[in-house]
């Protein structure tokens, strides 16, 4: 009899603890990281950057958003959106905290960060905090981006860079300190440009990108000299400095 009462009390205590956890999670606003980029292809640098930001800010989720029609330098070859989207899905599938959104792929016209953030917030509802992940150097020009006056109301901005990268020549004094954080991520000197060039030269992609992306690139014949399944863009560089190379989040933050 006494043992039965003890077990019942223990069960009640455990139930109370679980209820407390549920309540705590209910009260806490959902924290969603947003990583935009061309992802042509997505590589381990992007994934490590997203993982580091998620750990630093205790994010519940990081959504990867492949750009739809990125503004690029004249003549830049960019794989079609569906290929970039599917590579991103393959690359992120093993991490339950990572998801992929089509908001930029499906939207007509050029890709702007303000539209991305508004669409994500519209889809997810208002009870969440957004953390936009980008290359640290790109934030120096954020006030020139479309809808700049709205950006800091929509999200907190996280500028990622590799350890040892000198940002001293960049002026960030005009940015609100409570809306911008700079974060060093492990030094993975990988760029999408390098990955594409290796394929074109017949060199392996193994261990630079997730295994599934290696297989997808090979199956689709992406980035080889005869790859005709690309877009050739004739617009200027996009507002975030996102070319398909080294200036994407997770790389060294330099402009190509």
C-alpha cells in the first residue's frame, strides 16, 4: 500500500515536471534562423555556419532559403532554382533542426531580403523571432538594401565570418547594436565557386559538400563544361553581395 502511494506520488511529480516544460516552451517565443543564398551548390561551410548560429542563439529551427532570381554580375551562370532547391533539401535532410523553404524560388522577380523575411513571417505567424544569417561583410551595406528601414523590425541579423578574417576596413558603426551580432564560425575555407570549378576540372567534390549533393551534381551533370541547364543572368550584383561564390554565408566573407 505504501509502495503504491509512493509510485503514484512519483508519477504526479513527473507529470508536473513535464507540464512545467510544456508551459515553459509555450511561453518562449519560437526562434527561427533564416539563411538565404544561391546554394549553387550548398556546401559544408553553409551547414556549419547554420549549426553554429543555431547553438549560439538557441534557435528552434534554421530554414534555408535558396534565392529565386538572384541579382548577379553580368554573364554569371546559375543553376536553375529547382536544382538548387533539391540540393539544399538533400544537404539538410539529416538534421531535424534544418528545413528548406521555396518562398524565393516560387516568387516571381528578383530576390530581396525584405520580401524573404515578410513571406517567412507571413507563413509562420507573428509569435516568433527571426534571425537572418548572412556574411559579415555584407552587413556593411545593409542600409542600401531594398526596404532597409523595415529590416531591423523584421529580424535580428547575424553576420558570420571565419576566425582571423579582418573586418576592420568595414564600417558597422551605423548599425543598431541590439539588432546585429557578429559570429566567428570554424575555419572551413570552402566556397561554391571552388566547388563548381572543381567539377568543371574533373576534380572530386567529396567531403566539401554532403554526400547526397555529390551524387545529385553527378546525376544531373551540373557544373561540367557542357552543362546547358543553367540561367545566364545579366543583372548587377544582388543587394547582399550574394554571388554564387565566396561571399555566401559560411564562406570567408570576401567578394568574388
